[in-house]
């Protein structure tokens, strides 16, 4: 991908898909502004990138805090010289906040927190990155959706609702920002092996059964890896994707291409 010297802001980049994207984009020569609320993790990724000769900086940012979001974008301008790509990756599942995941037990506070991080946080980042994106020749916003943007899963009412909103926000922003030549796209991963997924599995009544549920629908019989998604993000950011706008990209191992599990295909032993 031709993203050398492009300037990326990646939220929630201390771990998981965000960290994987930061590392992969940097390997292609992009300049990275990482942000997270876990400063130790974020700084560690910066050090890994710099150790390989890449350009990376870190700024603490809670994406629900308007002032911190403003400061993040300003710091990206200062350190990188601008913003070409905003990767709205920061996100949370209710299982990372509480053990009460059903409709009748979940607190309003938990529901609001998921929505604030996943939806309002993405909106705030887009809002305050906009003045810098308008100055870029290759401007784009890439939002983190989920297969739960378009399909239902147990114990995901807050997360799924938020990711459905992110998917629709992608389309709305693509329309509103077309006049500025800013592309806005969304990717929807299946089960990717991250800490968030591990927390979700740990919260399940039967983690093994839930893991099978998550992976036995994949036509590629494994969990995805952060680097799998990172490659897609780098493509969507690149000039090679210049005609891709307002799109929702499934990257789910084929799980939503059919209705069934791998045992039906005689592939259950592959898990």
C-alpha cells in the first residue's frame, strides 16, 4: 500500500487492532500518532515502532473527553505536520465494565459508557480532526464497526447497538464530508483475538461453548488476528482505495456469508 509518509491518528492503539494497525502502517512508512488511556501500553507500541526506524508519537486521550480529543488532534498537527487518516478504533464492550450483561441487570451507567466511548468518542474525534483532514490530499476516516453492527449476538445489547450506530454514522459522514473530499469508511470484524474478546469469553457462562459459537461460523476456521484487520485499514487509507467511500467492509472469516456452523460442513475438528 502506498501510504508512506501519510499521517495517521489511531485511537485506542495501546493494544489489539489499534496497536496492530499502528505497527503495520508504520512498517509501510506511515507516521503515527497513537492514543490510549493506558499510557504504558501506548508508549510501548511507540518504542516498538521507533526501534524499527519508524515515526511514532503518543498522546493520552480519553475519547469521551472533548478537551483531550482537541489536544490529541492539535498534537498530531504539531508532531506529524497534519492528519491524513483518522482511525476511530477506541472501543469497549460491556463485559469490560460490568458482569451484568443482560437487559434486566445492566445498569444505565454501563449502557451510557459503552455508547459514549464507541459512538460519541468516534463523533468527537471526527469533529476535531476535520479542520486538519480538510488540508490533506488523501483524507479519510476509518471507523471500527463489528459484525454486531449488522447481526445479533447474546450479551451484546450495548456493544451491538453502539456498533450499529457507528456503521450508520460512517454513511452520514461520507455524505456530509464528500464536499471536502474526505472519504469515510467502516470495517466490521468477526472474532479477532484481542483482550476485549478474551474478556467477553471470560464473562460467558460457558466460555468454551461461546468460543465455538464465535469461531465455528468462520469459513476460515480460526479467530482473526489484529494484523488481518490492520492490512484492510491500511488499504482503505491508501490512494489505491480512492473510489471507496461510505462503505462497510466485512472482515469476518466468512461468518456472515452463510447460516450454519463448520460441523455442518464436516470441518468441526478444525477448531
